[in-house]
């Protein structure tokens, strides 16, 4: 009688908070099945702020023993990307996993994908098939390149799966509609009682404030765009208080353009440091509205039943517009959109297929079914 195959050794590569949020539920599910899987989260510190790195792993209850750290220096994008590819490649050579999983669309995602394929390792892309069709966005380029070389593609929505198969020619057997693993993490972490305590400390009332996050280059890098953003936020504060946790990129832009004091002088705008994940989603769950350019927040607000105004010309998550509470707006449209939201009752949480807290289980089953191809 043949002996059972050893557990599949899986490297989950993550470098930013959205990566960690997606990797954590999958790591938990895989770890709970040690006869089939042996996972580790390989941490590439693309973001250095504690709230965007180590603290999120604590909030998601990932033990230190589950982590492998890959050191990468700061530097210009080309230099840093090359360092990430080299460092991840060396780690893969030493660790010898059976397959590599990457998440989302950040630079770590692309570096991990390239390193895996150069090592001739099977590659899985979680959150595949999302398309904004805006090639000026670095994230759009990253996700397209990763999908082009991935062996197995896990999608959050049926439209993403259709994009991969019908529009881009991916074999249907390589594409799996598994749902949204970020929602797995959200549903396990959000704590409205904790959020109410945070509201009290910040001097805002639950259901009577806006949560804002901005970090896209198109909104914060150039001074005219940043000024337009601050004007928009000032208009918003005339309607309700606005909490603005500052992404490192946004804070650096405010300092670079000499606008930090102008931002801090806006009455009703609460500039906050980067919030740890549990604090952020617990506050978000109690917001009357979200103002953002983030992809993940478009998803989280839809499930939480919080209206979302996305200050972008496009979105790679159209399902949140079609079925959720999300709306694309320009900066000049935000004031009228806020008035309409505040005049209406809060929406019910959207019921989006596969956004049910069980996406990690479906990913695990897809990996188990694929294991014979990985190790014939």
C-alpha cells in the first residue's frame, strides 16, 4: 500500500496590509489541515509602519512561528522591485516550497510571481481577474502581468472569472471562482463594541462621521490633485466629521508640498496615524459613509452596509457598484453625493456571491484538487 503523500508545502507571499489580510484566513484554514498542507507566510516588508505590517498580523491572530521574514531595503521602485525578486528567489531556493501563492496587485505580488516562475515553481494568484482597464495604474499592470504567468487563478467574483476565460483566453480549468478571502478576515475581526469605544475616544458619534482613506498617485502625488482632495474633504466636514488615517504615501505628499498644516487646520477633519486593522474595520463598520480611493474598502463597505464614495474614474471591483453600496465620483461630485446619502436611510449589507466568510475553505479545496498536478 503506497504511503500517503507528505503535506503540500505552501509559501504565502505578502508585503502590505491588504496582502496580510488576505493571507491570514487562508493560512488559518491550511494550518488546520496538517495532513494535506504545510503553509507559511513569507513576509516582505513593502510597508514598514507597524499598523500596516506587524500589528495587522497580531490582529489576525497569526503566530510569529508562522512567519518567514525576507529583508528588502527601501529605494527607488526599480531597485526595490529587483531586490524583492532576488530576495524572494533566494528564499524560495532555500525553503523549497511545493507551490507559491501571491495576493492582490501590489509590487510584492509581482515580485513574488516573477521569483516563483524563475524558480519553476507552480504559482497561484488569489484575487485574479480584476480589471480597471486603466493602465496608468501600477496595480493594473501588476495584476495583468501576474495573471499572465500564474498557473492557478482564484477569483473573487464571477465577472473576474469570465474576464480571464472569455476575454483573456485562460483555460477554464485553471480558473476558480472562490469568493473574497478579504471578507473572511473582515467578518472574523470587525468588532462594533470596540468601534464604539474608539468613537468615544475620538469625539465622534457612531453613524455620524465619515471614514476617509486616500493613497492613489492620481489623488495625492501632484500638488494640484492634493489641493483638490483637501478642498473636497473640507466640503465634506461641513456635513459631518471626517476621520482620515494617513497612509505613508499621503503623509509624505502633504509634507513634500508643504500642506500638512493646511490639512490639520481644516475644522472637523481628524488626521490620524495609520490605524491597525482591527481598529480601522471596527470604526469603518460604524461610519455613515466612506470616502476612498482604496479597492479593499469598496469591498468592505459593501458587506458592512456603509455607503462608499470612491474618488476614482474607474474601479476593478464593478461588483461593488452593481450589487453593493459603492459609487464612483469625481472630487467635485462628492458634496452632492454626500447630501443624497445623508438624506436616505443606510443601506442593507450587500449579499454578493462568495463573500460569505468561507472563501479560504474553497481555496484550500482547489489547492488540494490541484496537488496531484503539482507533485505528480
